[in-house]
């Protein structure tokens, strides 16, 4: 685990998302209605839609292009045989931290 | 020989320590108790009933003078301790020093004072002890207005107490919902509703800038420069451990005085207990863990091994009539699941959080009778897999057979009330069914059951099913989505009739099954709320599709298109130059003339949007809302200005219509056109509203379509003047906004309600037409603005939050 601070939680809109640029490509960081954070690749496996622009509801994200719905815990798409890669992310003292070791592992792979 | 034990602070924790010592080893210690307050131990958590007048100080005293005397405790009350010399083992009281063998620090906590101008003015008080309570009671006797800063446990108890004593109370809370540490949004909403019902005004997301007044507090200045008048200001934003003595004595202090599991500080002869301590990074504010600490400390002083462990705690608000309960951890997390029960009619909300087949958190509002049972399940870590199906119904339902709703309805007695609004009993409905009313409509017509609020519709249908058996076919109503059982029409109606003005209100009152909806219902509910309550409801960008949130159309490759408005399709060289410059500057790959008489810049990168908007704004161009479920374009021909056939100024009318309607949100997109003569060059006869100019005036057609369906407009009316044409169009759009289902274009909506219904309101009833126009203008006072200008100012939000590729390079 190698936690990197990517900014205050307040920078992500409630029930919204922001992106971060990483070696492994764009990663979307989501904030739910109850202030949990999740991170996943910002690319829908269907047609490449930017998930960070979707609607966050409960612990799910709906892709803005064709409404595929992903569970942010597992990355699994609802009713589809597809998934997005999720990354470790947490809040500490109001800051959002992401697990950089996972990001690095992905870019090496 | 007896050891000398000195205790600093006579609060609930140290009180329990003394009780423990005198019960178990009355001869072990010679106890001296210092207290800065001129009194002994009383039950601080019962100060709220004292404030509200339900109890008196005498009711809440735990240890009186006789008790201390009987147990040989020397009391030095009203005497603050000035210093502790831990090396010499001496406590320096205001009236003289006192040596000790063992010392217990129990200084509790101090209220947190927010550092704003005016915080020290007379009339500003905190809420911590009996003196504060008495000061509040005294102030309340004079009546007037009180502002309570802080919507947590303490602040709300203060607010309720002051309201009970007749003050006009406003609570100012920084966060989005009340008691956010103990409650989720839904319970916070119900609590707010209850408190508002008692006449308390609640202001959330309100930040205090200053307390103003000449010589004494007269008002609270909020961030938006609004001043709330106040004769009394209560600060109840939080507490912090009182650690000054410990710090000066050289003890280890983090946020609180650091103690080990034996409640021992960094000095082996000095112990600490209560709200002033920090254990394993945790601070304590509720009474249950303090009593645990007191017991452990008692054992430690007597040399018996024991250890303090942090346990879950449960919270209840001590405001009579507000029943809420929260325990454990109710944040969402990986592998956690929710069970939610809502009974809007009774104002009940229950939510259980489950992880690995164990209950880990519970939030309840309205009915908290099962709170302790749930709390026990949390504390015991009981495996709940077996009773999961009925868990939320509480202990009474465990072990019983599963409940089938139909057999439950069948078992109801004849005099059971089904429709609360109209007081209709089961027997009346069954008789009506036997008398030939065999569907919902007939039941409504003959008995009035389910004809008002409609929440009993399901019950009535079940009755039909039970009574008629297979002869009854359940109607297939199409709910908005899986999150609720209501149709769009039902939700619209209930938002209006029940005056639901927030998403949280809709989810709670209309029994949503998910916590905050989904991508299907959220945009619809967001629109309904802002259309019906333009002033009260704040548009929620996070409940909009990307195009409306970003004010640009997302393209299949994730880039966006930018379309500036060209009023009535009219532009000029300066605007065209600005568009050409923007196309160059931002490498726009495609520039296209649209069917709506304007120019589309396609392929703009998301991160460039604020900059390109700012550039276009400088040339006077604003958003064309080409992305919006709102007014798109008003297509025109050149009319009398240039055309030899033109009968009226069609371009001028088009511009006026566009300037009236732009920025408004509608159920689906709205496109208009104005043609200057029946040759119809602007193709007005397939638009949502299409106006054809003729010699005698204007022919207004509505409900055309030229998309998935092709349909000619239907004639709404003919009018003589341009102003009437604008009025009728505006009223039509407002009627559509108020009544249509989200994502129904006007032609679909008109087909449902009928053109005559529309005519009756927009054409024939002039009072209604006026009302519609006024309602539209009220909404436009908020929404007739350029969103690009606003978003260009928040450019940072369009950039990545962080760039880890740079970090790696460094």
C-alpha cells in the first residue's frame, strides 16, 4: 500500500466524481451521498464512456453514454459480463488518499 | 494508612469513580474533590429537560452535600485548581495547596467557541453546565428571538428547550443535514420536519460570519450577508477536551489527555477520566463509555487489574416527541448492505446496515421502540442471517411465519380503515365490489377510497384481488423505475399536493426503496421539484445527465460540442469572428451549421470548456442550451424585413420569444419556429410551438414533431397581436412544465391530456393564462441566466483533481 493524497473531499461534488491523471490512464474518483469514496478506471468497457461524467446513485455509477450501471465496490456491470478495475481509495482527515501501488501495478501489467 | 486521593472536577465520570471507591474500599482513600462550579455532581445529560422546564435542578442532582459528608469526601466546590506540580505531587487550589498520593484529572470538556467577530458579546452563551442553562432560562423569560449555532445533539436540545419556553428559535447549521454525525440524510430530514413543525426555523449549509450588535448580541451575520436578528445567541457547535491543567503539568496530551487502558496518564500517579481523555486516538462525549472508564479507574486505584475497551455507543435525542435512535456504524462501505423501511404516513424511517451477516449499525426515526434490541445485536455481533427477511420489523416478528400481503389483507376485519383520507373501511369497499365495482376506477367512483392521496391504492387493489379472485386483473401501472411504486404522474401530483420541496422529502414521503434513487428517477424528480418550487428547491447538478451538468453535449469519443445562442438565427460579423477564433484556438475539428440556425463547434475537450465559454462570452455569445431539456432554438425566416411575401416581423417575434423562454428547464427539449407567411420557410408546422404569420395576425400551432415521429402541429388559436402570441406561447410552455411527464415532448403530452384541455387553460381562461405567465416569470427570475458565464468562473472543476503522472516524475 502506498497512499497518495489527491486533495480534499470537498473538491469532489456530493454524489459526483472527479478524475485524476495517472500513468495507468484517467482514474475516476467518486463521492457518494454519504461521503464514501470509490475509484475506478474512467472508461466504460462498453463504448469507452467517461464514467466520471455519469450519475452516482447509492454505491453505483451509471455510464453517461448508454446507461450501463456499475457497482463501485466490485466494478461489476449490472446484467453484463463486464467490469471496470477499481482502486483502493479512502478518506483521512477530510483528504482523499488513493493506493498508488495498485495504479503502478496496473500500468506495469 | 489512608492514601490521599485528589480529584479535580466533579462531573459524571468522577462521580462514578467516587461511588465505586466508597462502595468497594471505603477506607482506602482520603478523598478531596475540587470543582470550579460551586456545586457537586449532577446529571448533566438531563440539563435539556431542565431547560425545557420539564425538570428542575433538584431533580437531577446525583450527589448532594449530605452524600459527600456521609462518605467522608472533602469538597472544595467553587474553587478552581490553578496548577498541578506533578514532581512535588501537589495540587494548587485557588485557596491553597494540597498534596496528593494519587491524582485524578476529570476536567471534562469546554465548549468550542467559533472564532468570529462578536463571539464575546454579552448575550452569546454556550450550553454546557447549569449556569449556562440558567442563563438561557433567564433570557427566554424575556421572550424574543434566539439563534442557536450548531445543529448537533446539544444545539437541537437547546433549540427545542428555548422554543418550549416561548422563544422564536432559528438553528444555524454548517452541514447539509442535522446531526450529521449520528444520522443519515433521511433521518436528518425527518428530524428537521419535526422541529419545523414546532416552529423552529432550520438553516442548513449556513455558515456564521460574525455576531453583530452594539454592546450586546443583536444578530447573527451569515455567509451570504444575511443577518438573523437575535436577542440570544447560543453557541453549541461542539466540545473539546479541557486539557490546560494537564498540559501545564507536563503530562502527555494529544487532542485529549493521553491515557492507557488503566486510565493512567504519562505520570504513573496521575489518572484521568471522562471527556478530557483520549484513548487510542478516540475522544468520548457520551455517558456510557465514561461510566466504563470510571469503573476501570476505580479498579486501577485499588490495584485490581482491569482494562478499558472502546465499545459502540447509541445516541438518543432528548427532545420530547422527537424519537430518534442511532447506533454503531451506518456509513456505507464495501460489502455492506442496507435494509430500509419507510412509513411516510407515520413519519417512520428505519435503516439497518449489515456486514458479513451481522448488524453493524442502525438509524431509526419515529419509532425507536426496537432500538435497544438492535443495539444488543450490534454489540453481540449476532449472526442475523436466519432472521434477515424480517429483521427490520423488530423482535416481535422473529420466529413467525412469513407474511403474505394478500392473506394479511384477507385477515383484516370489516371495520379496518383502508382509506385514511376519506375514512373508508374494508367492509364498505367489499360491499362495493360485491355490488359490481370491479376495478380501481369504479371503487374510487362509488366509495371515494383511494381517490385522494392515493397511498392506499395498493391495498384497494389487493382487496379487489382477494374478493374477486382470478376475475380481477391487476392493472399494470408503470412506476418511474424500480426505486418506487409510483408513476411519473403520481409523483408530480404528490410533489404539488404534499408540498414536497427536496429530494429527501420525495424519497421519504413517497416511500422510495433506494437511498437516493437512480439514473432514471433522479433527473425526473430533480426537474419536477425545480419546476414546481423554483424558489425553494435548488437545482441539483448531480441529478442531471452529463450534458446538462456540463452544459455541453457529450460526443461518442468523450469530447463535447459547444453551440452558442443565435437569437432567432441572427448573427453578425463580430460573433462569427469570435466563433472562428475559438475554433482555431481550441483546435475544433468540426464546425457545423445546425438545423436550428446556429453553429456547432464539435470535438472540444472537456477540460477546455470553461476557457472556450469565457472567450465566447467576451464576444457577447451565451449558451445555446443545445444540450438541455429546455428551450433549444426559435427558427425564423426573414419576414417583413427583407421578404416580399412577409406579412409580419417573424424574425423580431422569434427573437422576442427566444429571449423570453431561454434558460428555462422543461420536461424535454422544446423547439419553436416563426414563419413570416404561409409558405412556411421556417418549417413551423412540425415544431413544439410553431407560429405562422398572416395578414390578420398569428396562427399558433402546437404539438408538432419531426423526430422519431412525424406530426403536423395542431392549431391552438389565432391571435391578433405579437404580445398575445408571446403570452399564449409562454403560458403553453408553463402548462407543459407543470404537468408533463419527464421526457415527454409536448406532442406526447398533448395527446395524453387532449388539446381541448390545453385550450381551456391557455386560450379561454384568461386568469389561468395570467397565472401561468406569472409562474413562468417567477421561475425565470432564477433560471434566465447564462450558465456558461457561471461555469467559466469555476474552471478548476473541469480539470483533473490531481495529476499523479507528474508526481511519479518528481
